[in-house]
C-alpha cells in the first residue's frame, strides 16, 4: 500500500430517506447503492471509494437508516449502523433540510451518534428545496442537536456543494495508507449488487408490505466476455405474497426482470440473461436462522 496525503473511513448516518444513498452515488459518480423513496432500502453497509486529485482516498460507507426497530431485521440494521460508525474515522450526520424543525428521528440519531465519540460533520441535504434566505437558519437548527466538527448545506441530487463537503471531510482526516487500489470504486461483490438491483425494482413497483417483505439472492452467475447469465430467487414472507410478485399472467415478475436486466446491461456493459424465481421463507424478518442465511449475521 502506498502512502497518500490523507485517507479514512467516513460513515453516512441518518434517519431513513434523507438521501444518504443518493449522496454516496453522486460522490463517487457511480451507482453503488440502490435508491428508492422507501425506508429500509439500504440494508447492508455499502462502501464507495473516492480518490481525490491530490492522492487522498476517502472510503464512504452508506448505512441503513437509523430508526427504532420493530423486528429482528430492524435490530440487526440498527446494530450494524452503530458498529460501522464506531469503526469510522469520521461520521457524516445527514439530515433532510426541507423537513423542519428536526423531528424525533433526527433527535434519536443525533443522541446516539454523540454517544459514540466519533467526530461528526453535519450535512444538511436537499438544500435545493429550501429558499436561499432560510438555509443558514435551518442549518443552525440542526446544529443544535449535537457537538459537530463542522456543517455544510448540500444537494445530493444536483451536486450542489459536494466539492466543499469533500474538502471538509479531508480537513478532518489524517495522513494514512491507501485502503483500495486506484480505480476501484466499491468492494461490493457483484452477486450482492445484482441482488440489490433486483430488490430495488421490486421496491419501486410494489406497495403496502411487499417492498419490506422481500429479499433477493443470486443463485447462479456465469460471466463471459460479452454475456452474463444470472439466476436469482426473490423471497417473500408468506405464500399469499407470491402471486403479487408474479402478477397476473406473470406480468409483474416480467416487469421486475426487464427493468433489472436493462440497468444491469448498462452498468456491466454486457448482454444479460436474467432468470427469476419466487420462494417463501416464512416470517424471515423475525427468524434469526433466515436472517443469517441472507447474510444478516444476527448475534
């Protein structure tokens, strides 16, 4: 490993749906984390690597939205948030500036973040939705939630102030070695990324409890020079949910597959053959064995 001017692990923490995944994708200018308007879209820590022009390397970690848990999966997600924050050199406390005053969710996250002792930078997102003369006032309101090493108002969607955010992050990192090779933008396994893209399409196309009750897993992956063949299983919690995923005459699962395949072809630059199956894993969100099977290693 070569020594760079600066390097560090920087976690993104906040309540659900404040724009953490959109932010991390725009910081590295590549989709590494799926994005939907729903809570619990991010379930696993996603690392995105930014190499700056001066030779520094920042490893951003997108984390699940922090909220009080209602099932075993929720407990795992919350535990995962604070474990990863504790392993970070700096935390970005991401809030939605268009939502004021700070609500119970922001207060819950801020209090627990302060307990970790990890230096935290306040990042007020969605500044594009705020009148210019209100930005500073709202920033001050969120700053009152804790002892932050700095603050910045940004728009993850349009990229406003992201350069300033990166500079603020670098100001609070030490000199250190490179964690990943030059040019690498994520350490996420391909199978996991494919499964996440499939789950993203389900979350965008379905409603009610279905988006939260599904998990997807790649069973077979054969990658050749110009073609990649994938078989994946979509898991639901109850037998009654299977026909919703399949749809009338198979139209829903066909739409899920088509949207996922088209995006994967763009990202991977190859023809994609995608086969999807639907299975039931009863009440998996509250079943620790099932959670472990899906990679959520609950203690």
